[in-house]
C-alpha cells in the first residue's frame, strides 16, 4: 500500500508533467504570434499553479523558477516587456529547465542547478540584457526527453465501473465453469478451470485495487468545513485528522461524503458545547473533533468523535416513548445501545429548536440509509458529559462481498457477512415464548427469533403468535445484527460461506425492499441476497 506522501508525489508528477507539456505548446504559439493573449494568460496561470504545487510538496527550487518565470510573463502581459529578442531564448530555457527538474523529481535524482537561469530572469525583471551562453546542439536523447510520456494516466470513473461490471460477469461465469469441471471426468478441463480461477481472481482484485483511493482525499477537505461551521456557531473547534492513508473504493467514499458532512456539522452544532458552557463544566473552551480511519479485518472504520456533552440516554428514552416508538414499560427494559438506536428512526430529533445546523439526531436516518445501501453499519457510543463517537463500518469494495449461503424451501439465499453476527443450532426446548415472541439465549443475551419463511410469506398482516411446539427437531438459526438490534432467522439448512458478486434486481423487482440484489451460483441457480435492514424493519413492524 502506498504511503500518503507517495500518493501526493504521484499526483504532483502527473499535474507537473501536464503543466510542462502545456507550457511547451503555449510558448511555441507565443513565439509565432507574440500578440496571442490567450497563450500568454495560460502560461502565466500554469506558472502560478506549478509554483504553488511545488512549494506545497517541498520542491522550492522548482517553485522559485516558476515564480521568476511567472513574473516575466506578468510583465509581458502588462506591456512592460515584449516577447522578442533575448527574452525568447531565456524563457524557452526556463521551460526546458522546469521539464528537467520535474523529470529529476520523478527519477528521484538531484535537481539540476538553475542559478544561471535565475540570474538572467532577474536581469530581465530589472530591464537589463541577459547573458546568453552558447547552447549545445540538441541530440536525440534531448529530443526523446522532451517527447517522453507520463507513467500515469487519468481514467474516468465510469470506465472503471464498466470494467468492474465486466469482471463481475466473468467471476459468475468462472464459478459456473469451475462447478461444471468438477462434475466432469476431464483432467484437462479441471486444470484449465483451476487456472481460470486463479487468473480471474487476480484480475478481480487488480481492478478493485485500481479503484482504491486514500480517505485523505476526502478528510483533507474538512478543516475548512469545520472552520466555517465553528465560526457560524461561535465555537472554537480543533480538528484532528488521522488515518488519511487508509484506502477504500472511490465510489464508497463518494457515497458517504454527505453522511460524514452531516455528522461533522451535528458534532459542532449540537454535540460540542459553547465555550462558556464548557468552562463551567471544567473543560477547555476549545472543543476537540476527531476524524479518523482504520482497518478492521476486511472493513474500513471511519469515526467522527467529539468531546462534547454526549447523548443523554434518559432523554432519548423519554422522547421515544412520547413519539410512540416504544411503550414506557418496554423502554425501561432497553439497554443504552438499544435506546440510542432510536436516534436513527426517521424524523427523530433531540434538538430543542431548528437551526441551520441541525441537532444530533436530525437526519441520522438518512445517514443510516446511505450506510445500509453499501452493506455497512453505523454504530454510536457516548458517555454523558465526555463526548460521542459515530463509527461507520464500511466494506473496502462494493463489488464483491462475503456472504453466508443457506437453504429455505429448497431454494438458495445469501446474507451478507457484514450483518451476520453468528450461526447457532438449537433444540426447541432451548427456545422460549414471551408474549407470543420466540426468544433464544445466545451468548448471555435474549435474541428474538422468527421463522424466515413466515417473515417472507406472511402477507401484510402481523405475524401470528409463535407456538414452540410447532418446531420439530434441531433448528438452524442465523443471528443477524442491524442498528444494535439482533434478530434470529430460522432457516432450513446452512450451506457455506462464499464471496459473491451482487447484481441489482431489474424492474419491477427492484421495488421489493427485502432483497438487496441477486447473484448466480456455480450451479447456475439464481440466488436472492437478503436485505438485513429491510428484514429487521419488517420484523419490528409485524412482531406480535
């Protein structure tokens, strides 16, 4: 994995070589037509941008040459100098020197001296004649250096998306061929299928790697956002950014941009107290906001943390009862995580008044839906008076997902591993019925359990009360986890864990919320991928 410095250096090299090519083109145009204002303005702009970029990257020699060149082009633009006579070879030498310096950076070599050039540029600024030395004749190597191309290219995202879709189709067909080869008695076919598996697997991960970008490309835009929001709220906020070199699929980063912005704005607007309030509570007047990224197995964790007032669980519990989301009796039995889950209900807000910066809770359902669409999770932890942390658990890529395959009514289904907490097999006597609801004790926690068959085929009415005596024999149960709520799904049989390529469902089936897409198994069978968030919401709406 490339470091952040290497990534920035590559970006600088791509832009610098583009600037050099454009400079060479425009200065040739200016030589043909010294009155070409468009070419002159473009040269001035290119020098200005290269100066700033080189200074930011720690290449002062390039920055200084670009600065002096910019000054000369400025004088020509202001009609204080003319692009003629000895001015022309000096400026052409300046462009060539910039090219040599950029190539030296790319090769990791020492930058060539530009003392003679800088002295001549100073003479031009002062209205003096430059001292020109005899220029050696250009050889083939010099010409080749001027014509060499960058090792890096820009690729449109839509082209990478199309390529990823084609690789997805290839993976599906590969699994089919692999299954057929195992059913065949041909050793040659089996060897070819095994080779195809290795090559396509490497191709798949190579394409996924091309789509990865550093989260710093988004994180580094937040200091200005935090400054502006803090100024509007009359608060003093210090932002700490960590883990910028963690890599993630570019499309995932694009999708979570609005969610991160919302969480940061809410942390400043409602999470972190005003300076006077903080001082009264014995805190520093300056609030601390942290934006961090880290990896956890195959996932990327992005955290937004503040040292503000925290979430008052009792207040959230009362608000949930007022809104009719839960009865007062049931609310008292909920733990803190279950209570904080109400913050993600549509329209749920703890804000006392509506402002431009919404209170924590306003719009968190939209944030949750965005994370759900990626197959991720949103977690919240908080300590009253000390602060709150929102954690976005995201897949590295949305192209390929790990899934648990199982069977129900002789059909295969898949559940993303992101939402799979555990799998258990229990006897009917290990299950209990409370208020018409089936419960299982899993890892010292009572988890509601429902027959997935009933949940999928019950129609619009509520689920009928469960009778434990209807269960026959050992029950295979998948424990899924969504929004800090666990739910056990009774299935017919576990199959296996497998990486799958999820394809979206076509119209009009895409309106069915319970399925997040389809995949094709090696057997050729179409497999529906269950949407755990939608299943959980359906169960909560239909439970007895």
